């Protein structure tokens, strides 16, 4: 009854001995510079917080099929977050777990859009549509980074966020073309998230210093707008006319929602550091 | 900027037109009998409720690596649940979504162990260890079912629950051999879940009527005990001496925790049936 795989589990190294860093650190990959580490935090925190938010949908989406889709997207994002936080930590010797669980709110560098609440299903989809469309443009360009680790992460992530965008686009079309109520909810949801679009495409001093390493956010805006325009045309939607939020997530300024998200995310690791009690 | 995959998404059928039933119903697969449907509900509900519970760990586990592991396990279980509920619904024309979201508490057939709270990490691991060890024995035997759909689901699930068991075993060993505190918490967690082990191995009239189709739960106990004994010996643990709970999940009797789990799981689908508003 005790099969080979169980025996293998017994004979193998324990989980405690398996370290992600062994998987992630390509032999000889240089540590991140201070600036590249800060940039990796921005990207990694976007992925981490969005993954956490999407995880809340497991078994709560309107369809089991959709549960599976959102959980798969969350898993992809967790993978990107781990790689990016690992790279960020290579600068000063912190692990990806240190960065995920032991930073305070003002140390997080995610954009405000990923902190926006799940809301109803349409609000989650509107947020996904914006973020995934942005991420496709981002990772496509980041593949040419002169930071080999960032380029490698982008190469892998590019394929995955492509699926995330297709998933969101299909739902936007479905909700827009469904009932009066689904269309009304989608339009409201797009209005809710649109103030946070602008932040994703803002340049700053860090970006100026990382020429050739980071992607200039403003350079991604045309591609983003083209996709949005195509989808909105097909869905007979017009772009929301709302003022951009002053959102300052890239510099550690966050609104109330992030505090709640971090409280849930960090409670266990902080209460029992190392998780070995 | 608008690449082929986006174009493909536009040209392809919308999500609304993609139905799981097309994937799951093998051509010519006969619908479940009334008894087989009831049996499939027991197995499907175990998987569904456990998946929902594990989903709550996304980004909240003590390590990002563990987040990914638990999320993957939850996804596997969701897959099993969908297949099993789909089969159960083939008896009377209900969809897997009808069964997941529109049954009331007394209509659920899950065992009480999967309803037990996540608790601290050790409690989640103790629950995983029991359930995954049981599921390996269950699906191994169910592969020989004369119900072709159940046999096919079991064939696929068998490989996946093998990994779930290995994962739990490694954590049991790690916690047992860690610090005094981790060992104390694990022992407490095993004491907490052990009263609910017995229910998994109880036969009843339904099982008698399904000779050759269902697996006789009592026939799985020796295999379960052998694995537990091996692991406990290696971890220098003794089996908890606790009285078995009268747990009656297989007949729709549930305790308070399931009500809370279902409330979270079903709220969206019930508020907006069809999710198209």
C-alpha cells in the first residue's frame, strides 16, 4: 500500500532543504543593482498583490470553470512575483519571503490599480483587463532588458499574461454584449478602475537612471491604448472620461485597501517567523 | 501592438459559448444512475469544499513557495470536483454549477473533515495529510469501477493526489522534527482532526447497492493505516487516541463550519444567477 512515491518522499530531502533560490538563481547571474532591485520590486509587488486579490475568488466565482481560470491566473502571477522579488532581494541579501511578508505598507511599490477591491465580478474583470493589457506590453518590451534576469522573467511571463489578457477581453465582450444589467455593471466597473490607469504609464527618476534595463512606462501607452480601443469598439463601449488619480504607489504611498490586504497576507509569517515556529 | 492572440480572441467563440460539458462528456458516456450520482456527489463535494478551504491560503502561507503548492493542490481538487459534479448532474440534468452553487447545506455530501477550519498552518497540514492519504487509496481502487466516467476521473486524480500526499507527508516530517513549538502544534492539530478520520471509512446502504461501481470505504482503511503508521514512526509520533465523531456528512448532516463556507462560496452565483446579470 505504501507505494514508491511515498518511499521516495521519505528518502528524499525534506521540504526544509528545498530552497527556491536554487531554482531561481541561474549560475553566475549577477545580483541586481540598487536601482534594478527597486524596479523589480515595482513589478513584483504588482504581481504579488494582484495574485492575492484573485486568490479570494477560488470557489467563489460565478462558475466553476471561472474559478479554475482565475486561480490559474493567480498562480501565474505568484510565479512572476517570486522571481521578481527574488531578484530584488539579490541586491541586499533578502529572500523573496522577507520581501513579501516583512515589509510594511510604505515599502510596497505596487500601483494602486492592483489594490482596488475585487468588488463584484465585473470590477474584477475591469481591473484584469487593464492590468493584463499593460503587462503584455510591459513584458514584451522587457525581454530586451540588459538585466539578464529581468529579460528571462519577461520572456516567461509574456506568454502567460497573453492568456490573462485574452481571458479578460473575452469577459469584457461577454458582459458588454450580455444583458442591460451586465453592461451597466461593466461600464460602472470600468469607470471605477480608469482613474488608476494613468499611474501605470508614468516615468520618474528611477526609470531615467535605468535606461536599457527598465522599460520606460510612457512608451507602453500607445500599445495599451490601441488594444483598449479595439476592444471597446468591438464592445461598443467608450473610454471612461475620468480624472487620473494622483496614485503614488511606486513611491510607497498607498490607500487603505493595501493595509487590509497586507494584514491578511502577512499575519501568519509574522506571527511565526520561519514558519517552523 | 495588437497581436495574433488578441485577434484570435476576437474572432473566436466567446466565453459564453464554451461549455465544460463539451470537454467532460466523452462521446457516448452514459449518464450516472441515481445511486452513482449520489456517490459522485460525496466524492465531488469532498474535493470542492477542500479546494475552497485551501484557496484561502493564496498569498497567506508562511512561504511563497508554499502558496504556490497549496494553490496548485486547490486547483487539482477543483478539477476533480468539476468532473465528479458534472457526472452527478448527468443523472437529472443539472450542471456542475447548479450543484456547486444552488444546493443548500443539507444537500451537500462532503465528509466533516474537509469542513474543519484551516486553523494555523499545522492544522491545514494535518487535514491535508489525512484527506490526501485517504484519496490516494480511494482513487487507486476507483480506477476499477464499472462506471466508466468514475474510473476515468480516478485514473487522472490518482496521479495528482499522490503529489498531495507527498506534500503533506513532507510537512508532517518537517513540523514533527522542527522545534518544540512546531512539534507541539502538529500534535495538537492531529488531535483536532483525528475524530473525523472514521467517517471517511464508513460503509452504508448506498455503498452496498453500488457493488462494483463504488469503492467500499471500509476496504481502504488498512491501506490508510499502513501509510499513517509509516509516517508516524518516522516522525516519532503516536496515533491520537480520540473518540470518533458521529459526523454524518454523507447524509447531509453538517456542523456550523459548512454553512459559513457555503455562504462565501455561493453568494455571487446566487445573487446573479448565470453571472450574466
